[in-house]
C-alpha cells in the first residue's frame, strides 16, 4: 500500500469512529418516565419552587439539589454535579443532561432560560405596531 492509501484509510476509520461516538450523544428531550431505563437523557422542565433547594458550598461547592417538574408534570429530585447556577430561581425553563437512578435524576450539565431583560420592550413595541 502506498502512504496516501494508508493515510486515507486511517482518516476514514477516524471519521467513522467520530460519527458513531457523536450519534450516541443525547440530542432529543425526554421525560422522567422515559428516563427510567437509566440511559443518559436531556430533560426539560421548570423548577418546583414549592420544594426546598439545597446548596451547601462550605461542605461541597459542586453539589446542588433541587426539584424539577418535567413537561408531563412529574416532579423528581435533581442532584446537579455543579455549583448552583446564578438566578436559577428566575429561570423560565431548565434543560438537564444526566440519568435517573433510584428515583433521583443525577445531572452533570444544565442550561437555564431566564426571562429576557428586553421582554417589556418587546411587548411595548408589539403593542405600538398593532395600534
């Protein structure tokens, strides 16, 4: 085999490996019910503000516990392996990536959607256009 063929073969094998690995990455949203099998999933929901949060940075700054209500209204405790996100109480929605074990969702990634600071301006602009 020529050097070019060997390099091309290695590049093809690497590309196939990357595609297979990337296809296993989570890309669709699930619910707590769908997460019962213990696989890694993304769950979207809202914080259950009537339940207690627990964040004790003096003991472990990378553990934050709270309750999340998923899109079907099911509430589960979440243990986030990160520091408490700033202003999480104000978040309109939360997306967590992790897995469900023993009725607790263990997350290692979080994305919060907070209310837009421009929301009032957008509303007044829309009302001005309708007039």
